[in-house]
């Protein structure tokens, strides 16, 4: 549903979703980067597998994922959006990422889409 929206509106480049028990950022899908986060505290989502994910091999569209308490900072600039994900508190035996609180574990810069130019000359002129 949102991918069709991203195809129609070139300014739509980032989709943020919260209230999740894990963190996942996709590679651009129809030029939109999707980020699901929200595990600042509380229960972390995990499967009963060695890697805590239902499938230990990340899908092809996934750029980064983590089961760990985290928070995300977004900086909007005139020509780009910068997103950084920081490690939160450790949940021993419940997370798949080992990092110190406050460390950046994921970062991406999404460049502004190039404006499309429309010729004032009609077809065949």
C-alpha cells in the first residue's frame, strides 16, 4: 500500500513506524526507506531461535535489524534526512546486539529526491 504511495509522490522517502519490540530498516523500496522501531524499554520481540528472529537470514530488503532497546534520532536538512539509531539499555539474554548504551548501531542518510524538470516546450517542438 505505502509502496504505491511512494511511487506516486517522489518526496515520500522515509516511513517511520513505532511501537515495535525490535528495530529494522529497509533498503529503499520504491525509493522509500522504512524504519520500524520503538523498543526503548519494555519487552523485546523475539522468536524461540538461536538468533531471536523467526528467520536467522535477514530478508533481501533489510538493510539493518536488531533486537535491542534503542532510540532513533532524525535530523531533517534542506537536502537530506539523517537517521541514527542508538543503543539503549541492555536486556541480557533477550537481545541480539551487543553495544554500549548510547553507541550508534545504525546510520543512514537519505538524499532529497532530485526535482523532475518539465519542458515548457510541448511534444515535438
